[in-house]
């Protein structure tokens, strides 16, 4: 059996969690939880489940909602099962999501996610990280 954070002890109150597919971290005590997908990674269903679990547990460890920045600029692809997973609801702690894309595959996958996300959670694509974070912080201000 491959060991993942689902099968080993993980301390979710840490600033940064490394997963097979990505890193998820709170930069500098920011209210924005960031995810950076590893270069040329093909996302699988197990990865998607592990990411959702990690987001929920990191939010619970801080007892705070998540304004989530998903940096998928370097993603290779997503399996059909992972794409099906992202059709479902987002983890309940997520209050807004900004997806950072460049072009090509990441923009295609980002647009796929935005179109399929039928929730009332604000979601938007960005090519500029600073603008994405500003938008997430504005979402936080308007939701409080």
C-alpha cells in the first residue's frame, strides 16, 4: 500500500503540508490557504480526495474558513475520475476559490472546474497571483 496523508499521521496545524500532488500551505499567517500543484503532475482521484481532506483538516486545526488559491499553472492533466470528483461540492470550509492558471492545459482545467462548480461559492480564474489574493481578501471582507 502506498503511504499517503490518509494512511499516516499528519499534523494539520502545520503551516505547510506536502502531498504527492501538491503543497498546501498558509503563507505568513494569511487567511488565504494556497495550493501549488507539482510540475507536470497528472491529478488522480486519490489526489483529489487527499486534497479535500487536507483542506478540511487544516481549516479545522485553525478553526477558520478557507479562502483558497489553487495554483494549477504547472499541472499536466487530470484523470477523468479526478475531473468527476471536482464536479461535486467543494469542501465545506471553502468560502471562495481563485484558480491561478497560465494557458493551455491549466486554463482548460481551470475553466472546466469553474463551469462544473454549481455551488454558490465564488470562483474565478486568474493569471496574476497578486490579483487572485486581492480578490480572495475582498471576498472575505464582503462575507464577514
